[in-house]
C-alpha cells in the first residue's frame, strides 16, 4: 500500500509583508556588517611583531592598507622606535627624529629627506582622520640605508637595537701634543731641544699608527706649532665626544740626573716629585689671558674632580698599561704611575692620562729624544697601549 499525504500551502492574506520586511532589514544589516568586516580586514590585514635587543620588551607595528597600498601610522612608529615627532601644519612638514638623526616628510608627498639626500617612498604620505600614514617602504630604508645597525627586518618581524653597542666602543681618540706656539714647554740644556717640537712629532706618529691599524678616528689638539690653552684642549676632546684623551709631554727637573719615564692620571699628587711635575705643567697657564685663567678656580677644580671620578679606574688602568709599554719600548727607568692635578686633564670627561716620555733636563735623555727612532718608539708604545686598552674594553662591552 502506498501512503500519500497532500500538503497544502496557504498564503496569509494579512500581515504577510511583516516577515519579509523583517528578513530584508536583517539581511541588509548583516550585509553592512560583512562589508565593515571586509573593510576592517583589508585595513588591518597584517602587522609586524617587534622585539628589542637586550630587552624583554615586545611590541607590534600595524600595517594599514589604504587604496591597495601598505602604510604605517607614524604615531605607531614613533612608539616602536622611541622617536621624537614634530608636525608643522603651517609648513606642512613632519620631522621624525630617531637615533639622534632626522627624517623629514612632507604632506601629500612621496619623498623623505635624510641628511642631505631625498629618498623616494613611491607613495604619498596619507592624512586621514587626524592620523599620518607613511608608506611601509620607509621601513626598508631604515633597515637598509638609514639605520642598518639599529633596525633589522626578517619576514614579519622587526628587531630594534635602541642602545647599539657602538656607543660603548672606543672609536674616537684625542691626542694632545703639549705646549706649542709661545709656550715652548721644557727646553733642553745641551742641544736646546724644545718640548713642543718633540711631542708634536710623537703625536703625529701615534695618529698615523692608530689610523693605519685600528678602526678609530684620531684627532690632535694641535697639528702645528701654535698655542692652545689648557682648557681648550679638553674642551676639544669633550666637544668631539672623545673616548680617550692622551696628553704627551717631556719631563724636566732641577736635578739634572733625574731620568726615566712616568705616566700620570688625574688625582691628588701623592709625592713631592709628582707635585713638582704638576706645578711645572700647570705653569703653562701663565701664557693664557686672564679670562681663561678664571676657568681654573677652586670651584671648577672640585666640579672637574667629581666628573673625572667617573673614569678614575679606567684612567688608572690606562696609565699602568702605558707605563709598561713605554719602559719596555724605550728601555728607560721605570718611575711608575703617578697622580697629580694637571689642569690639562681637569676637564676631560673620559679616561685621560698625561705621559712624560723622558727628561729633557737630563743630557743623555735629551740626546735620545732628538732621534727619530726614539720618538717612533715612544709613539709605538702609546699606540700599543691604546690597542690593548681598546681590545679589553670593547670585548667587555
């Protein structure tokens, strides 16, 4: 037997539009939601994860897709790179300073200025709802051209080095040839050699050796026979952000038999001999004008001592190294490492030493000092000192 059932459908004559109207409105609402989700997905389609060298800090950098182009919000990038942002609506420029270097963007423009050059971003800066979007290509410039030692991009990951080790390496050295110009320094009694000439020759040789063999920049406080005040010498080192300061001198004494090599670092003189050398080298201020002499007031000395104490250990170690190399290289008497309040070291806010190569007041050492081989030996010893000191402290950092 086959069973059959008749199914009848009846259309309601009343209120029939209500369900369909409700369904239409519901579908329309759902449609707009889908569109918004699609737009949101297209706008927030991807992001970079951000990690930091020597830090547990994590972050992310959103990628925005505007008109089928990839952008980053400059405010987000400012946070990620710990940059400074200065927006000037009147001039229509954006100054983005990161790692102490400035990048300049221009409203509705596809170029960024870095240093003296302009780089193409291939898409215009976008301004939308008060936000500034810069082309994602800017990240490639940061990693490959602007800051390759600070920003690394791997796939969807950005690695940022906010405190690059470069700042802890010994890269810039100031060599100070003592005296000069109207200040001859010590003068020999037999050959009448002048300290200012000998130490300049040694300093130039040290510079040549360092630049030839090490990856460093070497600056001289003077490169010819001219007078430079004691304060200007250390100002020069500070203004050039030197990592080391080495002042080169020849010694002298009323005792014509006094001889040998000694290296000083800044501290209170402990012996009569050290105080005598301190007085002799500090006597150079008599060649300075009254205004310059005011710099050496007691208050200034106290402040300088406080700053120099930061580098007392390093200066002491540098002096020990230098003394060892000089005595060995020159075959001179070892007078040891000493301490004194030299004006020329007072303002140097980095490891700093003063080298007394040999005695011009001693007729035998004056003869040695006139020879190029002896001067070259002194220069090589100072070079070896810096090389060893740099190797040790670069490795520690």
